[in-house]
C-alpha cells in the first residue's frame, strides 16, 4: 500500500454512494488528485441499508434530469468498470386514486418526454396487465415508467469506487475526518492517519453531514439544515406465486408505488419489499436524551412495525399475495432529510472552496447524477444545468432547528404529495414577519413564505373558503381567482399597495465601487440618483442573476435582488471583492422593508399623504425623502407595469407608512396579482425565466448588454461569439387558449409533434384578458404569429407567439406617466 497522501486537490468526506460518485466523476474528468475519506467501510451509512429503488420520476424538473443521467450511467456502469451488479430494470407503476393525481402524472410525463424519457398514462386495466397481482377496481388510472427498477446499493458503490481508483483517485477507509483547519488558501483535513492539505473539501457525510458541517463554522459555515429520519421497510418470506411468475416471465414483477396511500411495493428475490412513508413518522437523534452516536456504521434502530400497520393493511388489500407470507426481515435505519426533501448539492454557504452533497432521501436513485453535478461545481464553479432546486444556499438563516424538524416530519409524511400551485404547506411558517403582518392577516391576507418571510399571496373576503383543502387543485379556479382579478383591476384603475418584506438588500461602498461593479455586470450602471436593472453572467454567458442597482454616488451603491437569492447573490458579489479591503460589501436585508405603491392614482395619493419628494421626477429615479413625516426612499419603478413607486424604509417606519397609504385609498394586493401583472409586462423572475440554463442573449436581455464597454465582464467573450454565430433559441411570449389550467413550469412546447422549448412562467393576465406564457423556444419559431402548442397537464393547448414586447402597455406609456 502506498503512503498516506498528505496533499490533494480535493478531499471528499464520506464513502457512501454519493461520495464515491463524486470521486468517480472527478477522477474520470481528469481530476485524479482526489482523496475520499470514509470513517468505516464504504456504504457504512445510509447506503448499506437503502432499498435501492431507481425511479426516473420526480415532480422537480432539475431533479428528474439528474436522475435520468444517473440511471443511464447505472445501465452501462457494470460494463464500463468491469464490475458485476444486480440492476433490475423492471419498470414501475404509480397508482392514481383521483383525477388530481392523474393530472400530476400527465404533467410529469410531459416533462419526461421533453427529457427523452417515456412515461405512459395507464387505465386501470392496463395497470393490471403490467402487474397481474394487483387490485385496480378503485383506481382512476396510473403511470408506467419502463426504466424504473432497483439496484444493489453496495455493488453500485463498489463499482463507482473501482472506476474512481482505476482513474487514479484515492480512497482511505477507516479514516474519519476529525477536524478542519485553514492555512491561507489551503484546507487542512485532520485524520488519525495524518493531515491532508487540499484546495477544496466536499461534505458527503450523509446523515452525519450536520456534524461534519460544524467543523466549518469557524470559517464562515452554518448549522447544516437537515434532520435524520427513521425509515422502515420490510421484506417478506418467499412467495410461491412470485417465484413462478419470475420463472415464467424471465424477470421480476414491476414495482408498485401507491403514492396516494404512500408506500412502494416491489419484488425482492422471491418475496416482496414494502416501504411506507408514514404520516406518524419519527425523527431520530433530535433530543439531548437521544444524541447521535459517535459511530452508527452498519447499525439499525429497533423495529417499530406498529407505525406501519395502516400501510401494511392497505398494501395487502392492493396486492393480496402480500398477506400470504410472513415478515422475513425489517429494516429500520437512519436517512437524512432536508426540510423540502431534496438534497443539498453545491457550494457550502459562507465557506470558500467548500462544497456539499448530502441529505439525500433517495440517494441511490440520485447518487449518479449528484456526482456529476457536484464535480461540475468543484471543477468549474457552475453546473451544466441550472440546479438551484438542490443548491444549499436556498436555505438561509430562517432554517433553524425547529424549522428543519417540523418541515422534515411534514415532508416525510407527505413524501408523495402533490405540490399544487396555490397550496401553502403549513409547517415551518412565521419565521420572519413583516412589521404589518397582523394588519395583513386582519384584512384577509392569505400568506406564503418567501425565504422565510411571510407575504400576502391574495386577500380573502368574508365567506371565501380559505381551507387548505380548497387549494388541492391544479386548476386556476378557486376562491383566489376573483380576488386576484379585483386586485389587478384596482391597480389598473386606481392605486394598490403591496407589502413586500424580505427583498435581498446589499450595499457596496468604497473608492472604485463603480469601476468594480461595472466590471462584473454586462449592463450599463445608472448615474447617481438613478436606478437600473443590471444582469450578471458566468463565463459561458449564462444568466447568474439580476439586481436593481441604486447609485448613490460613484463610491456607494445599493443592490436589491430576489428574496430567495440572498445568500446566493451575496456570495457571488463577495467572491469578486478586491483583496485589499478597499470595498465593503454588507447585507441589510433584515433592516429595511418595501411597500409597492402603484397605479394611475399613485402620484396623487403620495402627494396627499405629504412628501418633500419631487413626484415629477422621471421613471428610474430615486430620492431620499419623507412620506407623512416618516423617512424613506422613493424609487420610481414598478414591477406591476403601472405608474408607481417603491417605498423603502426601516422596519420601524413601515407600519405608519402602510397605514397612511391605506387611508389614502390604496387597495392591498398580493403576490399572485403581482405575478400576473409582471407576466403581462414580460418581466422575468429569478430562477424561473432567469436561470443559468440560458444565456443572456437567449433570455432576451439584448438591450441590457453593453458590448461596447471598454473592459471585459464575465461572459463577454462567449456572448460576442454567440452574437456572431446567432442564437439557437430565444425568449418568447406566447398567448394560450385560457382553458382551466395555467401551464406549469417547464411545460413542453411543441411545433407539430416536435419538442421546441419550454414554459418558464404562466398566468392569466387580467388586464389583457388572456393567458400568457413566457418561455424559451428554438429560434426558428420566434416569428410573431407562429402557431405552437403547449403540453398543459397532458392537453396540447394552442399557443401563439407574440411580438418581443410587453403584452400590456408595450410602449410603457403608463409607467412613464
């Protein structure tokens, strides 16, 4: 055995399927000077007791794409690295008890087709043809994924490890990471075998990820937002009918997922494997009386089958064969859960050259793709596909222990839940409240959480059904629809006010601030006293973020960006700061809030309240002033596309300002109305329309790109090349036949039978009286008037390409009034 490595380019902590996949992908990409540390034997954590299910299905586009890549890799991995694996591609059925579940299946099947996958909708009869052991009399239908199946987790991990070693990477077993230190730009990972100096470190520690994360706190880290859950599944004794079926067919029976009841049932050898996600679930190691052990390698919790009784009985009714055999073995082991049930893959918040890939509830299915994504982050600083859905920076300081626990219990207990567009999950709420939160609720405000901040989505009237059950629909219609329309009409015809806490708000100060910021953005910076949109790209020219820039002087700027972008955008800016300390970057998100006052009567309302401001100043200006005697900044901008102002003030001044604006006649409106109006204006939303899946030219941001800047900015060369060669796809505004549903995010767009793009935003426009979708399509279909179709929950809805201008007030006359 060669000597223990004292240096490496990358050190990976954790030897489960995710850690070995990350090592495999790094090594095969040429980054061979990498070391993986495992405290015990490979697979000793959650991997060894994982069921090994391998679905393509995921309600989230990015996660489904990641799983698609991983399962493609698994189907060729055994031959690629010459390592035998038990991988059974059996196909799987998802059962639907309701039309709402069938609509979810239609939505996901449409996205799957756009990714090159086949998922077929089934009648109850067709379900039984796939799996004859199943009762189907009470079903609405189902979904068939022919590429679903199961794999041996230990063999998969060893195959990835073999491929990584053969490419030149190093694995150190029985070698825990005991501590972390920093020396200049190098990390020092401390182990019982010695220290390893490295450029980059990756936390792949599975359910120990929070403990490993504590090592990084002295260097800017935070408590990792995760919880360990107790997950059980059991294996039956052999069943003669299953054995006979396998011999006759030459393959295992297809898996069944009864997602409305919440369990999976699949063949294991000649018996069955039942794995429920029970509502009465249990977290582990969350109290002082039940601390996380120092080492739980290859261990399980005591059986707790009483929790599963309801699911066992239901599954026996669904597949009566299940009741003919005894329990052969029960597995009750720890699995990590992030609050939303999705993993964390990407940069470690607050810590330079440190990354994370952990909290996988479906680590086997996602491990292959996760290794690819993680390796891209480490090698390039960005990923091939936008992976915000799993970026660790999606959680900020609101994700405390209470939030993580209550959300993990909710998410686990609703693992297969449908995420309806108007449904707000009740747990983990009220983490950050506006100064007028009580007022909003008293007026009927129906709240939603945005980076932990509670905002009103819409305002209910007495008699409106505001129960959670009402929102369990994919349709546009609901008690909110008339209220949204009324709120939009109030803004259109008079004046509305939106309480908008939680804008991410940064300041940059210091000599040379303008020159520094100008070198980061592709856009032209506003002059002093003015505000403008600035766009930022990576070296590929792909969109990183959008910020509103308030120029106080050449040496001081305020940057405002989306609420969820708080940690993402702050770290982006921080990474480019000069090292000489000449510039100071600070976060003031929690010190201020914003009121949106907009509509043709907004000027007269502000004047009536009383202000020192010059309300005749043009669009895209701002001024420090008072309103009703209270200090604030008035910015002449409006995301709603009407004459309007943003009122920025310290939290203590917001209640009096809000009250004065209401007394002046403004109607409160919510986020749903704002979304409708911004889509009518063609305004993009961060990580929806504006994502790193698209370049700035593809995103239709041409007018914001200043190629004539004398200095380079990130992405300039790539964008110049794209401009010369011509873009292959472009941003589009389409009108859709209104129908009963809005097109969901990433709904596929077709020209005839050819997939040509996707929807990134969609809503009913109540000023234009039409359903509007924003999206991205192939360039040859961008001509106004082109007829297309959009797959809206399985229905091909006619769509028409519109001119590259806002649908509402295309010349911005109302904005400039």
